[in-house]
C-alpha cells in the first residue's frame, strides 16, 4: 500500500507579529470563495493590515505587542487602571 505522506500543518504565533501557518491549508471567505492555498501564509493579529486576513507588516509600524496569556493586563498609564 503506497500512502503519500503530507507534513502536519503548523501554526506559529510570532512574538509581536502574525500567525504563521505552515503546511497545506485552504483559506476561504464567508461565502466559501477560496482566498489562499499557499503552503505558508501569515495571518494578521494586530488588526491594522490593509490586506486582512493576511499580514502586511503594519504591526511593526503601529508597535503591536503580544503578551503571555497568563500575564496581567497592561495598565492605562493616564488613569492607572486596566485597559480590559
């Protein structure tokens, strides 16, 4: 029996950057239209990309930062309280 082996898809959360998806993946819009079938894609996490859902590097310009899920929320320095 000859089975083709496809590598596993991997999602990497880049620090202060996009989600990199490596492997075979198909991205479709809400109507089911195919947006991408590339082997490696970068998805926006900052919300500022001009080509959403894909990353265009704008996160670097706006100073987007990620934090650990278990880290306390940042303080609003003007009012000394949480953003969230």
